[in-house]
C-alpha cells in the first residue's frame, strides 16, 4: 500500500503486475540490507497480491448524532475562510467549543424519542393541538439553548432529529406564526418611545396645537396621553401603551398588500371582545395585532408631517404623478412576469393557441386579435386566418375588409385592442412580442415592455375618479412603510431582505428563522444589548509539533439595539405568556437545586402555511398546504434562552393539527435533561 499510494491509478487499476514486481524488488532489497531474513523473504516473494474487486461497504451514518460535529465544522469553514469540508478535514486541528457535551448528548437522544408513537402516548402528547393525528416520524424537531455570560452569548445545545445535513435552526425560512407578534409589539413600543422623546418636553398648550393626520392613531394617542397624564416618564408611557385597547372582531375587511384581506382568531371566543395589547399578546389574539400593525403602518406613512396626508387629500398635488408612476412600475412588473412564465415555455406554434384560450371566441374579438398580432398582414392572409379559425361560419369578403380597416393598429391603442378582445393589455402585448421574438429572455421582454406598460396604465393618470388613484398611491405608501418597519426588525436580527407589505406580517406572513428568534430573546435577556454569539472557544493547530499554533476567541463588540426600558417591559410580557397565556404548560417545569422555580417566559407561534387564492372580497376560494410549523422561543431564569421548533414540510403537513402547544410540551419533557446545565454557576 505504501508503494501503491504514489501512483494508485497505475498500480491498483491499470498494471497490477507492475505493483507485484515493485513489491518483490523492495523485499529483496530489505533482505540484502539485513532487515529481514531469508526465511521471511521466500514466503513474501511467493505470496501473490490480492486485490478487492468491490469497495468495502460504507458504515451507515447517523447524521442526527453527527450534528454536533457538523455544526462545529460548518462554523470553522467561515472562521478559517476555507471553501470546502474536504480541505477542512485535512487540517491537524483540535477545537474547544462552547457546547455542553453531556447536555447535548442527552437532549439529542431524547429528541429521537419524539417520533416514537409509544413514547408520545406515554407522555400524553397525543391529545388535541398536539399529535392526535398524523405520522409522528415525519415531524422534524430543532432545539437551541444559549447562555448569557459576561463574554457573550454562548451556544450550549443545538440539536435536532433530522437525519440529513440540513440544519432547520439556521438554514430555513419558515412561517413561525404568532412569534411575529413579538417583533410587532417591540416596534410598537419603539414608536411610543420615539414619540415620548419628541413630545414629552412640550406643555399642554403646545401639545394641543399638534395636529397629526386622522389615520395616525398612535401619534394621536401619544399626544392625548402626554396632555392628560401627571407622569410623563418613559416607563409609565410604555406601560400605558400596552393598555391601549383594540377590537378583536374578525368581521372587518382590510385593504392591505394590494387587495382586500380577512383574518381570523385562533380562539373564536375572542371574536366579540375588545382587549388591551398586553392581554392580546398574552393570549396571542390575531385581530388585535392586525389592527395594531395597521396603526404602525399609518404612523410610518403620516408621521410628523402632513406631506402624505396632503398627497391623498389634494387631487392636484404635484407628487401624485410620481407615486402613480411607482405603482405602475410595481404592478406592471408583476403582470409581465406572470404572463412571461405563461407563454415563454411554449414553442412558437403554441403561443397563439394559448392566446386563443384566453379570449372568448367571436368574429370581432379574433378580428381585432389578428390585426394586433400581425399588423403588416395582407387582407388576403387576414381573411384566410379568420376563416380557418371560424370554419363553421362563411365570412363575406366585404365584412373582412371592413374589419381589416376598422381595427387598423395605427388608429387604435393597446388598451383599445385589449378592451375589444377582452384580455389584459399586457398579456396581449407580451404574447404578441414572444410570438415574433420566441428566444427573448425575461430581461429583454421587461425592457421592451416599458412603453406598453405606460400605455396600459394611461387611464390611471387620466381618471377623474380620485378614489382609484388614492387606492394605488396608498399601496405605495404601505410598501414604503414596510421598508421602514423592515429596518427596525433587521436591527433586532430579522434575517431576511424584505417584509411582505401586508398587515398579515404581524401574524407571521413574512416568515422567520428559529435562530433569529433565539437572537431576539438574547437581546431581551441582555436588556436591549446585542451580544455576539459564540460556538468556538479555542483552536489548536498541529498540537505537540514544532508548528503548534494556538488561537483563543476574542470577545466581540456589544451594541445597544433596544432601549432597556422596552426590553424590561417585553421580558415581563414574555413571562406572563407562560404564567397566564399560551405557554402555561411549561410554568412549573424548571427548578434550581434548592427547589425554587426558575421563571420561564417566551412567545409561541403556529404556522399553518398555505397558498390561498382569494376572491375580490378577500374570501378564500382555494388553498394548498405548503408546510406546518410550531415554535416556542423562550427565556429560562436570568441566563438561558433559546428556541424549540416542530416542522412538517410539504402537502403531508395537511395531515397534522398540532399547534405551539406541542413544542411547549416537549420543552417541559426536556427539563430533566437541562437541569444540570441550568444549575451551574455560569460557565465561561
């Protein structure tokens, strides 16, 4: 083998006899130098090499048990700026991590039981809102635990039961449901704090002269509060903001995200109630947070000045044309992409039949269609095409000639043709363009469609119905508002590049990531300070050699990203979710060595992710199941925080009915395995 490894392809595959000759030559050399005796040499020369014709079977790997090592290896890739695990595995390096190995092993082993029906039944996890239906073996679970220390947030446990390399905790984009209410609530309190800073120094007369836009309910509330309170401290105002009440009624329709939407509460008993933001957070009531998000959006639209309000009030405002232009760019791009996907994948001879399918057949519609698609067509060709398409009708030449001149493309606009044919003008334009340019890519089509897009929306600039323009300007205002909200969410660790511009973002439509939820829990437990998270403590290269090199992690920079007053109020609200709200099951689960209960707080979330089609009134026409998630982002005591998530991908998710009650119950079952690390005195 020592000889063969120098030229493995030649010696082991192409010319095995050459390897035999080489080996015998070295055996004789060993005898000549007195290293081996003749008694040993002769049987060695007589022994023929044996070659295995098939590789040894690879041992079956349990990726669940390897997740700890894989987690470390993945982090090392970025730390060492190495581009492949192949290269990493060839380094002589040893690593000391922050993971608590005993707890990691115990939690990993316990999580493998989560898929065992007998274990589930024994732990009473087969009841309503948990695992009363669906195959438990198909559920993927992820668990993360961090410890707050003076050096930073140290990752103590990261485990899952998924026997694949994918890491659900930090490699996913999931609808985590009502956990979005936590981000929404924090931003609401940030707005209140901003208004406090802006107005708390004004006297009653100065406050009374402030006239926020009628739709800016948060500014109106803040001004009224400061006018009538005797306690203008930030803490008092923030607590009072949590007592602001909203209706939980699901019977209203909301214009958001470019259309009409309706929302429902998880608990139907809440439908008739009006409640404070504080109670709605504890009980996770959807409609309160939809209305709260509406107020947040309106704050960002109308805050501080009357510019946006004036644009909507004044039909002649010079900025209206600019906002209408932005709307045309936004919506027309969506239509162009939709129609491009419909027509581009079909060969040229199938593009016109597709267009025919989109048009109700009639002489006048087809006559207009062919004049638009083939503007240079001769009258004879025009008659032949129409006659072939309407073979059951004998067309008169005089009628054909009349239609030929009536639908002259130089005398009619794109919108005229679209109205006559009964089709969206951009679909008509795009189908015709792709018919004549079948190899055009999307970028070319989009660039060439500019004049068609402007022409298709010409009516919007000419309309005398101001309300139609207002609706579309409002859509652009809402998008700008969500850009501002997104910046605030990103500052607190939101992991994605944009938010869905819809009130539904308050209840999870913009998705999240378990790791990001753990990060925001870390900010809260650190009283508004973002501390870096660590997995690697030390790395030693080439140990016990002259080249030994030793690295110790440097502490990263801390940064305040949230006011301490807000962090403390949010932390208290999280504890009430466990004490009186949706996570009560885990209230009496964690204790220290003296038997004193460790306080637990957190936010639950259930994501029943479906692709829904709505009618113009916001009612669901059809739906398709995408996946199902349930999560609990938690704080334990004053040092530990993390996240536990259950996830079922694909249409099979429709077979399950579990909610966030499941991860809460599973965290309770993990309590005994976490007791050791929770009762340590703060490892570093």
